[in-house]
C-alpha cells in the first residue's frame, strides 16, 4: 500500500498539469515508484477514464541505461487523451508541452508473462502505426528518478495515425518532422534505439511484476525519434518511411 497523501498528490499533478512541492517519491526505489504510478492509474480508471495503452521509456539515445542496465520504465496512456491523426488539441490543455514522433505497436492479442521474448511479442502485434507522444513537464527540473517514474514519465497523451503491417527492422525507419510547410528534423535511429519488439517484451515482463499484462487493442509507444519542445501553433506532421504519417494541429 502507498501513502494516501502521496497518491493524491501525484493524481492531482496528472489532472491539473503541475505538481506541488510535496509531490515526490524520494522514499521509493524504481520498482516501488512504478507501483505508485499504477496506484494513480487505478484512481483515474475508477473515476471513469480508461487505460488505452503504455509507453516504454528510456529506449533511445544516450540515457537508455540511466536508471539501470536494461531497465526500461513504463508509463500509462489514458483513453481520454488518445487522439486520431488530424485532430486539433488546444495548447492550453497541456502545460509546458513537448512533442515526440514515435512508433506505436497495436496489440492484436493479449500478452502476459515474464518469459516473453521479442519473437513472441511480435506475434501478438496486430499492426504498427505512426504516432506522436504529447508530453507535459509537470515536475521541477531537479526531480529524481522515482518521482519521474511515479509521475508517468511525463506522458500527457498520444496521437495515432493509420495502422500498417508490422515489419522487421523498425529502428531503420526514417522520420521527417514538419511544422506546417517547414521541415524541422529528419532522424533514423538505427542502433541508438532499442528494437520495439524487445521493448514490448520488456514491458510485458515488468507489468508481470505487478500482476498485470497487455490486452488486445492496447497501444504501446516504443521510443522517441526526436523531440520538439514547446510546439507552436499550427500543424505538426511526422512522416515515417514505409509506414505512414500522423498529424496534429495545435490551436
């Protein structure tokens, strides 16, 4: 069980978009912090929201092992903050927003257990889709790892495009990020990103520690190709080679 005041503090941060001074998980290790995050999720679901899927954190770039070798913490994605490509999002709904193009794996079958390898994980995937993760900076810059985990790794929501067949070598995908008519970035992660099916298998094993698993229809975002802090108004579009594109308009 977790201290009721701590759970409520993280719940308020998620709902209001900003954490107060008492919002911290400094007394937790990373695994206890994940449990605290799940306690907040359970409150949100009990209040009427639904779990839409998950994010796998620390899967790309130089910080992959920042919280421990091979440790990839998760965050939850809410149905109320899951958008379709082309939707409009009011900027004032997200405080200190930053946007990341990511691949989204769509589950076609349940996936549970701590012995799932990447091959088995892939067999449960129905499709891959282009996506944006919408992140929100709710914590102070000095927040420690357990607090960051308990806060859900900064996730606010996701935007998901049309599904495409899941193929191998997804880390060789190139993304072009556009803001209106301007090309902002082009990235091909290659070996700087974990294989998405490995990330899915790790997520499954980590959820198993808490008696949970993945369900058919859930979406899992598996790593940032790049990020754009404080995205301005207008239309943002990410084009993923061989997969498709996703757009979101901030108004």
